[in-house]
C-alpha cells in the first residue's frame, strides 16, 4: 500500500511529497536529492525496526520515544556526518509519525506507538563493490558510515532459520540469478568467491562489476538476509550493468517483492524504469509500484508522482541525453 512522505526544507526539497510502495523508484538528474531521501528513509526504518528490541524491556512510553530520537540522531550523524548536511531546519511527515529538526534539536511525534511484531532486516546497498571491502575495510566503530557497516555485518551473518516457503523461494531465486551470472557468490571467511559453473573459483576482486551486482543480490537471499518483511535500499543498481542485465535485475526485484521484500531504488536508467512500468501493468501489480521523478528548477526540487497521464516526465528526464546524441547525426 502506498505511503506519502512529505518533505519540507529537506535539502533542495522545499515542500513536496514522495510516494513509497512495495517497490519505490526515485528518478531524476544528479543533485536532486535522491540519495538524501533514500538514506534518511533508510534511517527512519532502521529506527522503527529497533522498536521491537526496546519493547522487550520495561521502558515507559516517554523513555522509548526518547530512545528512538537518540538512536535516529546518531544514525543521521553516522550517515550524513551532521544534520546540517540535510538542512538547518527541516520536517518529514509520514502516516504514523512526524520528524522535525530545528536548531540542533531533533524531535519525533508518533501518532501511534506500536512495536513491530518481529525484527526485520533493513539493508542499504550504496555499491555492489562492498563485496571487495571485506578484505580492506577497517571495522572500528564510528569510522565507517552506519549503512555500510551494517551491510558488512549482514553479509557476515548466518541467518539459520528457514521455513519451507522460504527454502523454496531461495532455491528458485538462486537458480534465476545463476542463469544470469553462470555461478554463485560464496563467503570464504576472509573474502567472497565467485564460483563459476563448470569452472574454477575466482576471488571476487577478479569478477566483473556486473557479476558483483547480481551476485550480491543473490547472496543476500541465499544467506537469508533478504526475506519477508525486509526492506532493501539500492542506489542506482544499473551502474556496471549491461542494459539486458538491467532488465534482469528488475525481474529479480519483482521476485523479491512477491516474496514480501520492499525495495527502494534510485535510477538514471530509462531501461529499468520503462521495463518495470510495462511489466507491472501487464501483470496487474502496477498499484504496488511508485515512480517518483525529482525535478529541479531554480534550486528548488519538486517531486512528480507518475501515472499514465504524466509518464512522459520520466522519459524526458532520462532520455534527453539520447536526443542530444541523435541531433549530432543530423
């Protein structure tokens, strides 16, 4: 079910709403705030997922709310370095809560405060090259941005519980990813390995960037990090992918959606956006997809929530460069 988030004085988003759904697409030119919106929404969901942990203890409602404020504040500092990177004064309104920041004070107003029934994984993929970081990154607390440190920990975790439904999904998803990259990504302890079908194993450093992208998604499913209730944020998944693999990545995202995983991704790819729009309409789940185009005019970003009537906004935003190239042939 779609949910609106209203941003006011948030970076360049002065007064506009973004729609989130089972799959949420954020499109737009560089510098329009896609990454800021994704990272802040990731932080909000991380904060909300911690409600379950706190609900196990006998805290008063005021203590639990203050705990959430403190936790979100620290997440923002880790991800953005400081609140002022976003804005010196901003607000975000969701269906169930409102966040306000003003003069170094962060406040959260909950319309209702119900703990989650179970802990869910929230994952943010800034780059699939994180598979290479395992060998080289310093894991000292406070030195690595939270969303990167969290994903590294998730990649190393062993989520052992699995029911029959999840087991079937993992098997099918793994086979679909295998058919794309002709192999599997495995965790060898010190690093990740690409195990090519019918061939020898390769250190992930020697695999192509496209294999890392599809392989990372495959691994997050096979190690059971991505499952029903999880939320996956992915910045520009088309980077390093051939257009044909971009469409296959969309197919994998849809598989995840149908398994109960929510996905938020930013993109500059007309292939991914148009393909997702086409298959969602053809297969009857267009109402589960939200397309947003962040558009900057005179330093102010306005978001357009797309439907059939204004779909040309996205095509114009993402395909202007193709037209510029074509004009060079005339």
